[in-house]
C-alpha cells in the first residue's frame, strides 16, 4: 500500500481488530506495552489521590493504560476519534463475547506490578468498567475537541491522559502546541497531564495500511509543556525501539506534568 493514511482516513482504513491483534495480543504482553503499564502504575501511585475525574483522550480501541487509574478515579471519560475504536471499548464494557480479552494485562498490572492476587484482578476489571462513565467522540481539530453530553462537567478534570494519539493527528510543531493547549483547558489548576507516545516516528502499519505520524522529539514535548504553563514531573522516561517494517520510531516515551496555578 503506497498511500499514507492520515486524518479522516482513520474512519475507513484503520482496522481496530487488526491493530489489537498486531500490537496488543491477548496471549502476550510485549515489552513496550509493559513499559507503558509500568509508567502509568508509577504515575498513579505517586499522585496517590483518589476520587479523581479523568479524561482519556484518543484512547483508540484500548483500555490497558487505564487499569492502574481505576482505584484512583471517581469517573473516567473515554474519548476516541473513530466509531470503530469506540465500539471496541464498548464491547469490552458490555462483556461482549467478541470483545478483546484484556485479562493478561489486568493480571500483569494487578499481580506483577501491584503484588495483589487473582481475586483482585477480577475486582479491578469490574472497577474499571464501573468507572468509565462515557465513551465520547473526539477530534483534536475541533474547536472543542470532545463531543460532550450536556450533563458533563467539562473544565474540571484532575487528570488528562493520552497515549499514542497526538503525534498521529498533528502535522507540525505548532499543531502539537495547539493540541496540548486544547487539552490544558480541560484541567483544573494543579491538574495533571500524562503523555505516552513515540519519538521520531513518521509512520506505523496496521495490516497493509500505512499511517502517518508526526516525528516528535524529547525537546519539543518538554518545551511545549513548559510553554503551556506546565511543570514536568521528573525526567522523561524513554524505551528505545529498533526500527522495523511496522514502525520507524526511535523509542517510546512517558512524561507527566502538573498545570501550574
């Protein structure tokens, strides 16, 4: 496939099931997913607060990076661009027989990272299902990037998380800055943003389809957060990546920051 998919192409050409089978297998948690799960577990345990309102922006068809959020959240709003991806998450919430099986990922987080037992794994699955209150459409290019229901409090989130999203939907450094600026408006003063993404990537594959990615740098991410009024929390964590035919990233990163009053 010579065409590079971008923007609205996701609605037609991004196959959720192929993505999950390729990158988030039901029987194997790869080292890069383990990296993200460890980073989010550390992030939430360091915050320590509970009863938090959380916005997951651009969650794709996945819920694994929210497993550690469940005990700390009062409510999780899940926002995603494509209907197919939103439907995948809805299937998991409804325990549909053809939903992706995230059991291995719950087990890794709850037993391996948190040192709990198999009964706690089941409890965590139920807890996350209860905490996800809405699955909403979003688009970072909209003036208001989330299609909010009238009943939702919009600008009062304690935490905004986003994973492997912004670099797939912006085309410039300025576009990235605008994206962070928009997400910032959803946070309370003193609220947190947590970013998991890729560095230096220009494309990734989903089956035979090639998708565009804006190549982020460590400096761009850090400088954008600081310029938008955030204070970064510690050093950016980076897991190197060997480029291959499926993805030309230099590495995966995790960075969190607090919005200064």
